[in-house]
């Protein structure tokens, strides 16, 4: 497509956008005197207008029924998570029984690693990306220590080659082969939070399985952003949060996936809780943990209904819009942002001091573009913020921006370009 750096072009793109009506269904922040260009859906998605009603409904049920709401509420709390499973499963390309919404992301990764990281003999190593999201780094480190192993010797990190910003996937495959029967687990972020690089999860899974390793992904930056096919790719396990692209409230509930092939494995290590116990006999309160034969087995506690309600509000919007349409718009909208940044770079050639480090290939990224700024990076970022651009700053000098296809417009991107020009 031939893009143009004009308001008329951006407006025409918005007019022809099949998802344009969704923008109205979100609340845009208004804490500045000027209109806000919100490019931080990769950090905290905007609030759907409907969220309040979904939460209010459960508050009303609580007021009306008290404890009986577990059974008498329109969506009984006893099985509230079941109203989310099929919709969450659709977003990650899974069977309904392979997915459950529960706990928070870091908690879920720990619980999944209890089951899926089983160092034995010389098969102890974990392969991950260098500079993984801090929580993931701490999870891996402390899981390794929990097994009495040394993180230094056990965790193998793949970094970009010298002078590069992205990880060469060939290096991941080569390392998997090199580690061979020493490799217990591959655990990578499906989309890197810093660079926005999307990894080929299907191939990584195949390569990992070929040497007998388990393969899991943190999908915090992929869920609601990338067309995922976890079941088909035979990924062993995955987890994601719901508050980034999935717009489901700060610190909101997380989703987890366990492939069907593991669901009946009774020999698996688990940390059990009553909500993971066979629900047909849960209230017999008997001794002896009997895990369900679905992803629900990884639930410990009864569902935090208010947070789940916020997630359901958003899942209903995703269900209506559909991931295919969202991803189609994402590709064009992010490419337009890339074009605008390049245009501004060209116009201001000498003064200009930024470069996009996210892959240029749209099959290797989602909505996010990370801009590396040389020189007075922080000053540029502060200026953008004052002018109403809510982006995200990562030390030492990266600005991350993610136009979200549900609520961002081409006009947002055009005006961002105007502000960027002004800054320069
Ligand atoms: C956002 C994010 C987290 C956050 O974890 P919480 O448990 O929800 O606080 C973890 N890992 C990655 C890769 C993230 O992007």
C-alpha cells in the first residue's frame, strides 16, 4: 500500500477501517489539556466502556444474594471462570479444555514450571532469551534454585549477535541442538517486550521437542496481539496477562494453557488447591487431591470474580471483532506508524537521531515498534508526553509504541508524526 503523510490520507484510511466503530467503545485518558494519543496498549490497555457494567453486575449480585451468588447469580461465581475459557482459548488458538483464566501471570508461570520443569540427570538446562522481562528472569532463577541447581550453570541465554538488536532465530535453533539431551526446557517470551520481536513459536516448539525438551512461552506481549495457534503448534504450556493488549484492568487476571496431551498425566508434579480438584466432588471436601483433566487443574483458588468480570467484558469485544480482523488492521496500522517515523527521519535527516529496532518484516512483529533514540532521548520522550503522546520509556534509550488495532486510528498515527516533527 502507498502511504501518505497527510491528514486526508489518514482520515480516508479510518473511514475504510472495518473496525473503526470499536474506538468509541473505549475510554481515552483525559488528564492532559490536549487530546491524548495512546500508544501504550502493550503496557496497560484502555478501559472498555462496558467494563463498569460487567463489574457492577457482580457487585449487584453480591448485594442481592450474598454467599448464594455462588449459585444464584446470573453467572454463578462457582463456575465463573467457565464463562471465560472458550473465549480466551479462541484468542490463543487452543481447545477450551486447554485454557483457564486464573491468578496472575507470574504466579501462573511458577505453577506451570512446577509441572513442566523437571530437571533429571544431565537434562537440567533452561534456554531463554537474554534480557527477558525481569519477572521471567526471577522466576527462572528461583525455580532453578528451588531444585538445588545453580542458575549460572543451568540457565542458557540467547542474546542478539554483537552490534545487533534482535535475536537471530538460527542461534536459538543451533543452541537447542547443541544442548540436546541436556536441555530440559525452552521458555521464551513469544514477543519480546523490549524489541517487539516476534519469535517463530511453531519452529521453536518443533526444535525443542526434537531434542526431547519441553517448550513453554510467556505470551504477555502476544495474547490479543498475534494470531496464535498453541494447540496446533503443540506448545506444551503458556501463560499471559490480560491487562496489556487484552484491556482487562491493571494487574488483571491471567490466562494459562496446557496442551491436551498433558491433561491426563497424573504423574505430573503440581501444587494443588481446591479449585483444581475434580469439581464434581469438590464439596465432599475429602482427602486426596484429584486434579481435573483440563487446564482447570492448575487453579488453586476460587475465581476473583470482579477481575474476571473486567476480563470477560474485554473478551466479549475480542470475540466480536475477531483476531483475524484485528491482526489485519494491526499490520497496516503499525506499517503506517513505521512509514511516518521514516518520513520524519527523512525530512529531518541530519538532526534526526532515532531508528526502529523492531523487525521491519511484519511477520516478525506485532503492533509494537521500539524506537532507539540517540542523543537526547529522554528529552524527546518528555516532549512527546507533554504533547499528549502516551508512549513507554525503557532504559537506557528506547521508546516503545504500540498502536492497538481495537482503538487506535490512522489519524492518531498522523498526529503523532506531526508532534515528532515538532519535537525535532
Ligand atoms: C507484563 C509482563 C509480566 C508481568 O507479570 P505480572 O505477574 O502480571 O506482574 C511478566 N512477563 C512478561 C514477559 C511481561 O511482559
